[in-house]
C-alpha cells in the first residue's frame, strides 16, 4: 500500500475499476439477502449524518444562518462561529465513522473471509484498502477541522470543505460497493451483523 499521507487530495482514490466482484453464494436465499442488507441500513444512518453536515456546509458557503437545530452549537451568526461549528460536526462524525470501519476490519471482514473458505479474500482485501483511503481522509479532515477551529478564516474553511467533500464522495462509493458485494455473504455466513 502506498503512503497515502504523501498523496494530494485529488490523488486519493478508491480505484473503482480494480474492485473485484464477490463470488455468488448459491445457497443464499432472499431471507439471507435481507439480513445482509442490515449493513445498508447502518450505512444509510451515516449518510444521513454526512448529508446534514453537507447542508451546514452549503448554508455557511451561502452566508445563511444555521438550521434551528444547530443554534445550540453555533453561538452566534458570525462566520467564524459557523466555521467552528462545521469543524466540530466533521470531527464528531469522523470519529464515529472510523469506529464503524475498525469494527468491520477487525471482526466482520475476517469472519466472512474465514467462513467463506477464502472465496471473499480479494473483496475483503479491496475493502480494507478502501478503508485506508477513508481513514487518511478522516485524518486530513480532522486536521483541517482543528486548523479551522483554531483559525477560522476563509482558507482554512475551504480546505476543510474540500476535504469533507472528498470524504463524502469516497464514503458513498465505498458503502455502495461494500453493501452490494457482501449482502449475500453477511446474511448467509454471519446471519446478521
């Protein structure tokens, strides 16, 4: 795996063209696929949270006040305070997302690989490599959010916003791949997550 910390934001990629397809699980029934779609439900929750952060970002960029439910976070309508709130929201969501990926990499992926007799080795390896890209983006967003909180200026906001958008793009792609390729395996081999 290359050193991701040396790559530019634009270079950080999931290389979607190299994604292997999971082998079919002929024994899997619709009930297994339904159980396997639990992962998609979890991912939808994260995507809703990310969408809310994106909405805050769009409001800040438009110069609008924050939504009413963010009034407790944003202490004033001053742009610096809006920048700080955006940084705080990003940091919280990144911690939760990293925890989710750590559980997948440490528990779910090895279990699927083990009970699947190694048939999912390539898919699991690709998903773990994609987690590395996501984690690099989380690190960068954390750093950008810290810089923004410490010095809420336009340049720091643009850096945090660009990093957030890249993370959102990567997450949406990664979640879709993971859900599609593992639905049968999760339901059939694990029963649930």
